[in-house]
C-alpha cells in the first residue's frame, strides 16, 4: 500500500484543488478490477 499522509503539500490557495484531484484519483483506482483485493478498502 502506498502511504501519502504528510507527503503531499499544496501551494497557497490550491489545497482544495489538490484534495479534489486526490479524491477523483482514488475513486478511479477503486474501480479498477483487482485493486480492492490488494488495497483492503
């Protein structure tokens, strides 16, 4: 599992944009066949 906690920081004024990108990416990854068995979600 890849742990990103504390690894990504957004420039001033871009925190919401980064959060939206990460949420969208996690939703896309969650739909990939086989990922659920690897990620324990």
